[in-house]
C-alpha cells in the first residue's frame, strides 16, 4: 500500500477559500467599526460644541440689556459697558460669536465648529402670556439645532434674560 503524505490539491483549495472568507469578513467588520467610531467621535464633538455654545448664549442673554433677532443673527446689547455681542448662525464654516466694544480689550471673536449641514432655527418668544400682550421687551431666546445624524431629535437651547425685581 502506498502511504499518503500531505494534502491533496482539493483540500488545500477548500482551506484557502475558508481562510480568505474569514479574512474578508474580518476586514469588513474592522471597516464598519472604524466608520462607526468616526461618526461617534464627530457626533460627540458636535454635542460638546453645542454645550459650549449653549453655555455662552445663556450667560450672555442673562446679562444683556436688549435682545434682538435679525434673520440668522442674535444681537445682544449691553448698555452699561457699551458693548454688543453678535451670534451669527449663518456664517460658514462655523457659527460665530463676535464681541464689539468701545474698549478694545473686550473685543473678541469665537467660532463653534458644529456640523455645517445642521439645520438652525432662531426665534424670540415672550416669557409669559401677560408679556406677549404688553410692550415689554423681555423675551426668551429659543435656538434649535438639528444635527444631520439625528434630524428628528433636534437640540433646543433656551436662554432668558435676568428679570430685575
């Protein structure tokens, strides 16, 4: 009888096919995980920038003497320091915050790097129904940002001025 040493050509081809299929599946899975990780990182950075933006808006609106919305701009006037802060939500490639003041040391500019294809809605609304009927200028600033990865769940930022007793 003849003893057989090694593998036949058919056995080697079957084994190579199985190894290639497993490697292909593994590479596909690694690519999917990498893409998912990149999207998660971008979304986390967007949320972090929105948090920073909301903190700045709430602080500035609370201190402002006059609040105005002009298209995609939120304009805050501070009569006590002769300064003005303008938030521009239509600027490219990022949202912008510009501080204009007669005091040059207070002038500043800031950018919020939020996804360009985000949908933004900015409006003022009265704090209460009584104020809606009166001529008072105390208004709630409502900023809604819909990120592209979650368009049906927009992020809403509300900011109100301080009310003097």
